[in-house]
């Protein structure tokens, strides 16, 4: 088993700061980590927004992040909607593309 591979997991409330540095490349209005965390945890998460991160063993923060919602409606029944994806480097992008095909 390879132990140096990136691990993908949901970034939970209380860990949102781990997504900030990478997501800031895409969502530049949230330069402040505190403002980003407050918006995600206080506004977006209560409306069903979730974060998924890819973590490299040599970094505490996520190297790739995607924001998403899972929901149900009359038009599509159950659905998965990815709203934002950001990554730090090409290796993280390749890993994330493989994950996002499910």
C-alpha cells in the first residue's frame, strides 16, 4: 500500500480553514481566512454546501478542494452539484480529475 498518496476526505465544520489557501486561487474575494471560514460555515453550510479536499502527506492544508451540494428535487430526483474546484499544482489536478469522474 502506497502511504505517500494524496488522501481525499470531506472537510468538516471546524476544518474549513484547511481549504482556504487553495480555494483562494479561485475565489479571490475571500483573501482573509477568517472571512472565508465565517462565510462557508455560517452561510453556505447551513444551506447544504460541503467541501471535499485532497490532502498530501507533506501538507496540512488541502492541495485540491471542491465545493458541492447533494440534494433532491422534482426535476432531477437525487443530484450531486459541484460548484467550485481549485488545486495548487498539476499533480493535485490529475488526482482530482480522477476522483471527480464518479
